[in-house]
C-alpha cells in the first residue's frame, strides 16, 4: 500500500496535470472564439446572417447544380452541331 507521502505526491501531480489541461482548454476556447468572430465578420460582409447559413449553402448548391447542368447541355448541343 502507498504511503501517505506517495499518495500526496500522486494527488499533487494530478492537480498539476489538471491545471495544465485547464490552461490548454482555455487557450483553445480563446482561439475558437476568435475564429468564430472572424467567420461571423466574413458572413456579415457577404450579407449572410449566421442563422441563415444552412439555407444559403443549399441555395448556392442549387445554383452550382443549375450552372453545371446548363454547361453540360451547352456542351452536348455543341457536339451535336459539330457532328452535322
């Protein structure tokens, strides 16, 4: 069985480990909060509210799909005309 001194040393080491983890977590939180602020500023510049982001992404996907379909259609029409 561990002595009182060994147990106290173990607890002291665990406390220090916890302090280190807390400091690391606080630094991560600060970094993430800064990133969030930057992203929200970019969205504001683009005229997109954070709560509308998902619908804006879906709208843009639709535009991309429509653009690709139109490009494919034009290419097919161009190939058909070349065959004539």
